[in-house]
C-alpha cells in the first residue's frame, strides 16, 4: 500500500486505519521505521511469516528521503526495489511518501507492483487551505455525531488557526464539553476561546467595520491589557477590509460561491458581508485601508506609541464608514 501527502495528521490517520483494517496490534506483527534506515536483508526478515505472530505489517515512513543521488542511501533503495519486484503474498508493506521529488524510483516500482494508493492531498492556495480546514472541522464533528453551525466553524478556524492537529484537538474538546448534546454555535466557540488573541482581534475588526467604534476601542484596550500582540490588530482589520472590498466589487450577477472563493470566506458569510458593504463607499474603503497600512508600519517600529497608532486606526476606519 502507498500513502501519499504532506498533511502529517492525515497521513498518520490513513496509516492507522490501514493497519487497523488488518487486525488489532495483538493480531499483527507490526514493524515501523523510516525507509532511509533500511538495512540489506531487513525487509525480507520483517515480511517473513512468524510461527507464533500474526501477519507481518511493515510501515516504512519518509520514502521521499530516498534520494538516488545520495550514495549512502543506495542499499536502502535497492532493498526496497528488490522487494517490490517480488513482494511477499503473506505480508503488508505500507510505504508513506510525504511529497517532493525524492523516492521517485520506489514510487514507480510500488505502483507497477500494484500497490493500492491512498492519497491525502493538501491544498496549496491560501483560500483553498481555509476552505479545506472548514471541511475538516465539519467532518470532525460529524464523526462524533455532533452538529456545528457554519458560523461556529468559521469562528473556530479563526481562533485556532489552520494547523490540523490543533484543530482536531479543539474539535474533540468542544464535542466532549457540549451541553445536552446540543449543536455547537458561534457563541460556544467564542466563550471557549475567549482568551485566544485571534478571536479578540477579529472581534475588534468586526465591530469597527460594522460601525461600532466605541465598542471596538473598548475591546481593543481590554485585549491590549490582556497581552495580545499589537501587530495582530492591523492584520485582522486588513483581512476583514480585504474581504469587504472583494465582496463589494464583485461583478453583478456573480454567484455566492465564486464571491466566497475570491474573498476567501465561507459561502454563508457572503450575505452578511454584502449587508455590511452597503455602508461603505470606494473612497471610504481606500481611507480605511490606508489607515490600516499606516498603523501596521507604526506598530512595527515606525512610531514610539503603538497604542495611540492603533486607536487612531480604529477611529479613522470607523469614520470612513458611511452613515447612510
């Protein structure tokens, strides 16, 4: 079997499921190691049936490390290629390839030998990564028979970030701590991650964009006193303004799906951002974006008083919003 991909967590799960499908750890004779450390004759030994154990299962990780130009790896490469020419019918060998150009000869030999391929593709574009993470969160809760609203998914990705391992842990905690098996809502996520810097900065950005400047200033001061890094505030507001601008300038008749992809937001959020965009003119957006850029430079050493620079940014952005 061949498992490919660059997402470490997804690869681990795929390998674990493959091994589990062959029996419990007590039922199989499991061997795990990096492919580059294979010694001559070692694979033949590991794949030989045992008189007392179960069927042998060999998991060889980091096959991408088998670079043919490295003479120190010649023995390991030849060991694998020799086995793949005549694989044992009584053993299961799982090759894990984490991407890149290394191990091409082994990949080709494995496919020629009829290896079953399990792919765990990773998105490459920024908006695809975020979309992939939302789908991942939705699947995590579905696997636990737990419902979660689209708004809660977005809030969770904002709070935790795009690291799959951290997202998986957060999903498990929220699902385990839910009350009366109810659906997870945005308020549950915000309450759970109230101390996370990302939640606080995006909350400030959402408030000022919606015209609630006084509330945004209060939240900013509270977050600043809690130790949230000042550089995160311009970043959060820049992203929110970018989404607003892309939705506001979308071609007439464009589908919600295409707008969502362009603005890197979930489709359900397009309507909400459109409502907000009605209160913003092109000139207002330009003024707000310029204020954020100036604040970003200020907090990165351009001015001595970063707090004053950020409050000035929030006030300017708030005033740039149309009152109509």
